[in-house]
C-alpha cells in the first residue's frame, strides 16, 4: 500500500537569512523512508509541486513533514514541521485528506506563538487497496501481484515518474549500516520468510526486485552506481567543472580557529587535486603517519541536483593516551569551486568517543590564489580553520573543546609537515614585490568634470529652477513696465500682491538651493583623494592603504543615494579620499601613503562620511577599526571590512581595502626604539632573544613584528589579588597568570588607556603602591574579565600592585604610554607642566639654601642611579667649616 504526498507550495515562510529571505526545502519521513524536495532560492512563498510515494508497513507510523532553510556553509536552519498519523489518512473519506493548507509548528513547545508559515499539501492513499492488502501474510506471489497492481493503478503512474529521494546528511549516512536490515519494505520482509525454503529462494529473488523497487528508484540507483564508477575512474576534474558552471558564493568566511595558514608554490587547482583527488596518495600517507587504520574513501558524487559535490571517508583513528581507538567518519563537501578558489567543509563525527553524540567537528579547507612568485609561477594560499558544533548542551563542553583543540593541533602539525615535504612552501618575506604588483594593478577611474556635472545636476531641483527662471525671463521681456505706486521708487519694484510675494519667495529659495549645489560640487571637485605617484618619505613603519570600493553604503539623500568619501586615521595622521557623487556602491581605486612612523601603528581608523556641502556637518555612514595587533598583516592584503554603526549595520555596508605595513629599518627599528625608551626610563633595557620574543607573541597571539621590552612580577587586584606578570611592548601591556591550571590572559593597547594614576600604599595593596589604569569609554572590553571596576561612562579600571621594582615599572609605564597614547599637544602640555614644577622646586631649594650658605659653599651634588633606576641627589667629600671633637674614657675589664 502506498501513501501519496504532493507538496505544492508554502506561504509566509519566516526569513532565516541575513538578506531577508530563505532558501526553503521540504524533508519528508515515514519510518525509515526519507525524501527531500528541491531547494527554492531566496523565496518566502516557495512553490515545489513535487510528489512522493511511501510504502506503508504499519498504520501506527507517523508522517513527518518538515520545512528547512538551506545553509551552504553550515547546518541548515529548522523552519517548522507538521505530523500526520497514517491511521488518520486511512480512516478519512476515500482514504484522502484532500488538498488543504496546514500551519507549520515549531519544534519546541516554548515557541507555540511563533509564526512558522503554512504549507499546501495533498495526502492520500493510492486507489484500489484494502486493509487485507496490508494485513495479509499469505502467499508472497499473490501479495507481490497486488503490490504490482497498486503501482500500475496509482494515479501518479500516469503523470510520470516519482521524484526519488536525495541523499540526506551525514548523521543519516552514519547510521545507514545499522538501519539497513530494518529499512526493507513489507514485501521484502514477506520474501525473507519464504527464503528459508530452497525452492522459493530463486522465485523470491527473481520477483522481489520487480515488486519492491519502483522504476524511478531503480533508475536513480543505476545512475548513482554509474556515477560512482565514473568518479572513481579519475573523472574528478569533470565533476568539478560541472559545479563551476553553477552559482558560486562570493566568499566563504574562515571558522574561528586557524591551524594552517601557508603559501605554497603551486597553482590553486593543482593543490586542490593533490589534496582531494581520488587518485592522490596524500590522504593515505597522512593516515599512515597518524597511525590510523581501515581507511575507506568513498567516491565523489553530485548531490542536490548537481549543486554540491560530496564524499564520505571513514577510518579507525589511532588510540591516544586518554582515548581508545575510535571510528571516525568525515563528510567532505565542496562549498565553492570556481576554478581559482576552492572551499571544502569537512564534518567529522566520532560517535564512539565520550559524549561523541553531542558534538561534531567542522573543518574548513580554503585554497585561494596567492601572489605571483618572482619566477613568474603561481602560488596558492591554504588556510585550514575549525570549530566545534554542539548538537546538544552538555556540562563537559569546556573539556571537550580543550581536548579537541589539542588533538587538532597535533594532527594538523603532521598535516603541514607532510604537505611541505611534497609541495614547496613559500616564505612571505620572499615576496617583497607583492605590494608593488598589487598596487600597480590598481587603475584610478578618471571621469570628466562635464560628465560628473551632468550626473550631479540632472535632478528635479535644477531642472525645475531652470524652467522657472526661463519662464520669469520671458515674462520680463513680454511685460510692460508697471507704474510706481505705494512705497516704490525708481529702481525699486516691490511685489504688488500676496501672489507676487509668494512667487518671489519661491524664486529666492530655489536660487539659494541651486547656489548650494554648485558650491558643493566645486568643493567636492577640489578635494583630491589619491596619492598615486607620491611615495611615503622617511625610514620606519610605512603604511599603505588601497581603497578599492564600497558595497551597500547607506543612502541619506532624498535621491536614494549618497555622496560618500572615506577618512583614514593612523597615529594622528589623516588621509581623505575623493567624493563619489550619487553612489551606493562606489569604486575608488585610490592609494594612500602614510609617511614613515617611528612607532609601529596599532590601529587604523576608517570612517565613511556623506558629503553635504562645505558649510554642513558631514553625516557618518559607518566606521571600522583595523587592529594591527590582533590581525596578521598578510591577511590585510585583500580584505572586506564590515562597517559598524546603525546605518551601516542596517544596510550591511562593507569596504574593500588592501592594507600593507612595512618596516624599512629592519632589525634596527627595535634597537632605536629601545634606545629612545632608555632615555625616558633612565635604565638600560636589554634586547630580548628571538626565543623569548616568540614565546611572548605566542602567549598573547601577537603578530611577528611585536617585540618584548620588559616584564614585571605583580598582583592583579580584583576581588582577590592574583599573582602574575605584566609584559610590556611598544603597542600593548599584557597580563598573564597561571594559578593551578586556571589561566588569566589579556592585553590592552596603550592608545586605549586614558589615565594612569598611583595610589599610596595601603593594607589592601600589601604595603605597595597601587597603579590604576583607566581606559577610554567603550574600549578594552575583550579584557574586561581583568578589570576591577567599571564606571557609569563605561570606562574599565585595572589595578596592579606588589611590584618588586616599582620605580622602574612605573617609569616604564609612563614612558610607553606617553609615546603611544598622547597627542603631540598633550605631550607639550606635560613637558611644560614638568618644567614648571621643576622650576618651582629649584626656586624653593634656592630659598632654603640661602639660609645655610656658609655651611655648604663647597658642597657638590651629584645625581646617582639606585638599583631600580631611581634618581636621587647625594653629597660626597663635604668640607665642614667647624670641627667638633671629644675624648671619652672607655673602661675595659
């Protein structure tokens, strides 16, 4: 007996994607039988018009129809579902529920009030069946005949073949072996009963396939078998070409944890073939090195109507010291393959591991074109990132993540080593010409002033003003001079009625608006934004920013567009782009060079404004911050920066930038900076070894150019004092503590610190001065777990005390903070204040010294350095004007 389900359409599907749409599809299941409809892209009222047939074994089973939103990158989103007991359909009139709209229900009871949309379905049993067909266990031949009659008499048979189910996700594939004996049809079970008789075996085996497998299913299975043979025969490249012709995502974002990021001297498509081709021996070699066994690599297959390319790999992962050998299944799916860039998502399942059913590991392999090598060869950049996907909540989440992190790091260290033995890695330092090659390829878009003027002035205001002015001019030519009346005199013609007064006012306002538009246009054309041909001057840290384009910038003008321009600020220096008229996605292609800086920059501030004339305040369309400390410089060579702000977030605005930061002084920049700090601190600062700097960078996740200046043992004051160490560099101050395995780790930018104060020793600070660092409002929230308090304006305050060498530590803090956080004007004010205080102190000393002039005319003061580097005034070889002496008798026994 067959249950026929026709999925027609749906309406009012909620938007599950950020673009305000959904990619809905329908998944149907009855017992172990599962089907899936096609995916309708970017639609909230989708139409499918697809038919599905289920074989009914038990009237107690339940038909579940679910609507989901496809997510190409990660897990699909659940929209709603509806359930039908099979008995309800069987007991209905004509064994059919007819065609009706059904309201989709949320999966959880808490979401009863949630609107999940509606779906139009037709559910019925095929005609010509009785209950005896379901309950009979008699002659299998007669049953087979009845079932074949059902197929032939079904109304769907005249409408064409049924849609076969598409393969489901990895969780269904992983349990397919366990479900296989139970997934047989009712006729198959009857056939198994008669298989015990030797004569009936051949009869059953010969007839069962004709009865239990519909023609469409058989054809699908045959095509899949042919596809497997094709994929395993070395036609992997043909499968890739078949998905290259389909729509590709613009970019696939990396996952949270990056374990491999390396350039290789090989073309992207060749690297993809080396890693994932069925004929490649790389994966087998990696499994052998890691000690895994029973490797089974499935064929690549096209699924979802040829939209995705997948394969399944399984093996027994070698046992470790803590975990036994585990069966591991990897479902590998191409998210992007356009011939130049490749992104493959690997979902790893280990159900036999402790709590293995609660999580899956997602690993993303991204292969993108790298810069052209000096030899002219192509290069590729391989980035491997991962994250944990917890299917259900568990108290052991932290332990599972830490264990997975350690295991993945060890595995991909072996992965990178093996890959480096087969493919030559490229050092980014050898690509010094990358910047010049990229910048040379950027061509500035030149537009004539006449074309821009026509584009800017072709609006209703200008056109209406032109016709009004022309109309008034013709009227003046045709009208006769009026007689002088009222308060008029020769040369002064006043309006003679209210209508004339209103017309004069309209003409004045229109003229004013036209003059404002002309002044805006002239001012905007004067503002030039590109530094093409102008090289940065000096030696040090050179910052180059290429502004390529903007996407989906907010529209604030009544025309539905804006006149955007971009302002870049770094270390107090500003660069401004040109103004693009009436654009929501402007193209700049402009390059900006910042002169050499002695201090390495920490942050590049980017803000987009809408130009509204020279006399009006510009409207901010969004802002962004590029942090050079938290970002690898190589990642900034081509980056899409999302803008922050209400307008920008509502429109999902982005800027396409290419940022380069170079050090022209080489290793001398460290020595020069330390020499400058020595003068400020008053104590010699040693250059740390490369091993120490490397450990410092790894501890806080800093880029390679960051170098350690000094470190001090201290206590971090929160509710309870926490012992640790403060690490100081040119751009950050970081605190690290490891107390019985509980680590506290954070760092602050010197630019984020608003004030540094010193409190006198107290009992709470263990008799040591207390250093209080106050951050600027809204800054440093990544390190808020180390702050003691937060004021009403959102400023975090960090307390440090119990320094072994407080004087040296405090002077180092102040020197680094002044060098980074203070503007030139603030530095001048501090120097003037210190000079004034010094003059007052010298004046007081002179007034005190005049009273004792006779006693210390020949004394000399010298400035010495204490052990901690503190300066004090001491006196040596003092000549006393009067000598007092006395003789005392001391008794001895």
